[in-house]
């Protein structure tokens, strides 16, 4: 395919026109420079497809970097976000590229999430694990990140009860509601019962 003309389109986008072809190619200026495109240049159709791929890859990478600037992502989370606009091969290529450069790192992200959910939100490790997996962290990496919080789970639970729920432990009925609330936060009933057992809970009124 022979290039008829290369002209500015919008911003850094160029329009590439071909002889005997109605199709126009809209690519970033950096892609045109990478392939040394010029008027009257003859390029095979396979090269045109390669150029299209390179241009789409560039757009997807820029989109990924924009997303990462606004929020952290796991490999899987970023893949699914890109998948809304790009084909599977492009999504994998961008995610692989960013993972190789350390721009996305599931272990680093999992560690940050584990601290957020366990220390700030004060979730039990069961609930925290669900949240990490929902964010695209694999179960193995989630377990690795949560290991230190498993060891301190009971202490965190006791502190949470003292800070937020102790004043509600006025009867067995009220205690049952507190137990359910703590279970929803991801603590096991065995550790909940042990922790609440430290309190003197009155009997329910008839």
C-alpha cells in the first residue's frame, strides 16, 4: 500500500491516506515517527496491521497509566478495566508490560489493601480476604498479605469491641446482635464468643 498523504488531524493524531484505498489510518505522531512513515512510501498490508496494533497498544497503555494515576490496580483489576474498551490481546500486552516495569505489582497492592481493611476498616481476615480477591488479588497472594493480621486478629477484635460495641453489651439479646455484626466484619464466632465472654452481660428482661 502506497501512502498518498500524511496530514495533521487532531492534537498529536495524524491522518494517513493511501493511493487507491478509501481507508484512512489515524495514528499518533510518535507511531508515525517510529515507523518512519512518509508520503509515497510503499508498505505491505502486514505492516499496516502492525502499525494499527502499535497505535492501539499505545492508546491502551496511556489509558492504563491514567487509571493507575487515579487508583491502584491489581493485574486482573486493570485487565478487566481495559477490557471495557480493548481486545484481549491488547489488555494482556499492556498489563504484562506494566507488571514487568513494576508499575503494577500484586504483592505490593495486596499489602496495601490488607493494611487498609485490617487496620483502618478493622475487618477480620476472612472479610479482608474476600475484599482482596474482589480487587483481583489471587488467593495465594491474599493469604500471604494477611498472614501477619491473622496472628493479631483476636487483639484487634478485642480493641474493636472495646471501642465500638462494649456499651451495647447490656443483655444476651443485644450481645447476639453484636456477635452478628462482628461476624459480618469477618471474625469467626469462636473468637467473637471468647472476646465477648470477657464482659459481664446481664440477662434479658421478661
